[in-house]
C-alpha cells in the first residue's frame, strides 16, 4: 500500500532513524543510529461515522484525513539534549496547513526535499510559470520539530500533523 511505503521514508535528525513497519504503531530502529532516542509513528483516521475516536489508517482513500503522531522516546535513564525530528510529508498526501504541533517544539518546513528548513513565511518556490512565489502548505516536502528542552530519562515527547490523501 502506498501509505506504508511513504511511512518507510521517515527520516529523523539527531543521528536516529525510525521506520514504521507492519502495524503502523510498531517501531524499528536502525542500529547504525542513536539507540538512545526512538521515534514511533502512528497513523490514524477518524472512525466512521465521524467521531472523536480514531482508528488505525490501514486503508485510506483520496480525501481521507490522516493524523500522524510521532512518539519521541528517550530510552535511557539519562537526560538527552533536545532532539530535532525531521519527517517527510508522505507521498500521495497533502499536508494540512497549520496542523504540525509539538509541545515545547519549534516547527519549520522544507520545500526542497528536506535539504533546508525555515518557517512558512520564509519559504519560496518557483511556480510553473518560472516566477518565484511564496510557498503554500501544498509545497511542503518535510516537517521539522526542534524540541526546545532536554528529553529527560525514560520520558516521551509527542509531535503531530495532519495530511489528506491526494
């Protein structure tokens, strides 16, 4: 399924990497990266009929809104420096403007495949007419959460964003 393939492209700064495989809430870490911080991705959609209850985003169709939650966990008893988490907007998805949040985190975006990040008002792209224009949420390729505080031992921080299936 295209959603699972998109989830597998997850990249995380701060020398760590987590990939959602199998059930969307399972976590796997790349042994070559920092094993002291783990990131688990959970993708959910609103239950039908519409309610406040969420269910796993196992099957989605165009127009479905998917809520992505990243659980950032310090797996040690020692405090860790504030991590920076980068996550791509999944392929076949359109980021919903102003939906990226994270308590105690500064959120920025990329329009160049995750090579550089900036706040929305500082992002520009070249339109189909060759003219430079302000980027919109549809242009975002990646989201970055820069936590402002240390991640205490055995603690968890959360980040979230929403996107719509194209």
